[in-house]
C-alpha cells in the first residue's frame, strides 16, 4: 500500500540518482583536464534512465558498493550502473588527452540544471501527496 | 549519493593544481638564478599528473601529482665575462627555466583551479537543494 503511494516518485528518484552519477563523471573529466593520456568519459543518459526505470521492480533500488578492494562485486541486486562510453574529441591534443573543458562545463551546467528540475518535480509530487493526505 | 564524490574528485584536482602552481612559483622565482647552493644551476621542475580512481567501479576519476620531475632542457649560457661566476670562456650558466612557458603554465593552472572550485560550488548548491526536499 505504502509502496503504491510512493511509486509515482520512483521515476524522478532514479533520474536524480543518475544525474548525480553523471555529475560525478563530469567532475572527474574536468579534474583530469590536464592529465596526459586521460580519456574523457560520459554515459548516454536516456539509455541509462530507460534501463533504470524499465526494469519494472518497484521501490527505491539501492546499489551495494564496495568499501574494500577485497569485497566481492554484488551484481544483479541493484540497477546496473550506466554503460560508460568514451568521448570523441573534436580536436586532438598533443598529450592524447580528450577532455574539452568547454564541452564538459556546458554538460555539467546542463546536468545540474536538469538535476534541479527533477528535484522540483519530486517536490511538487511530494507536496500534492501531502495535500491529499491532509485533505485540505 | 554520488554527489559527495564530486567533492572528492574536485578537491583532488584543486590540490593537484595548487601543487602545480607552487612549482610554477618556484620556477619563476628562480628564472634568473645562476647557481644553486650545490654550484649547479637551478633546473625547472614540472609536475606529472596522473588519474587516480576514487572508488571500486572506476567512474570517479580524481587526479594526483604522481611525481615532480626536473626539466631536462639544457641550461642557458650567457656571455658575460664581467660576471663573478663566469667560466674561463666568459660564459655564465643560467637556469633552464623558460619564463614564457611558466607563465602559460600558471594561467592554465589557475583556470583549472577556478573550474574545479566552480564544480564544487555547483555540487554544493545541488546538495543543499536536495536537503530541502519535501519541505
């Protein structure tokens, strides 16, 4: 019953989780803007969101993570982490680094904007749930 | 929450860039020096950046200074017979610091530093907004 109540929040929750994941990846790209041989990475957000929400299992999915290198990887419990791809550089750098700082910044700004959008949608949904609970 | 990892990643970059800035400062300070305490001219130092994975699934890529290496470029030799440290032929051996290169290095480091601070600020405001969720 409670599960049903919060099911409407799941989509934006997943979106939020993936957005924060992407901001981490983009931050990594920007951190390595001056590292020789670093290959910029990103993932296809649409595909990642589809595979995160399309699995059908309701409720908030949690992902186990390893705090020690000796831990075994627990696969199949949570949503599979997005498939990481490599960016194709527009202009090749001499040190084989493929980070384009402008592209990364633009992506990061867009990502954080969309994160906030998801947050607002989620807030609105929570508010309307609360309104219907309070009945006023 | 992956957003907390953004701080780890960006702060690793900030500290790496500040170390680079430190090296640039030391190079520029010695741009005109003739001989160090050991009688050898100062050699320009360069930082070597390396990607550092912050977690097991290797999506959070931080950065660290792997090593500080000495520039192998040949030292500058200037003809100045009146200099007290001139050799028999009248040449003074100067450091191999290239001031123009170092200035470019400095600008690049400060730009990267600012960028990563911006990243941290954005992540911070995102987290603060998340904290207010449902209120």
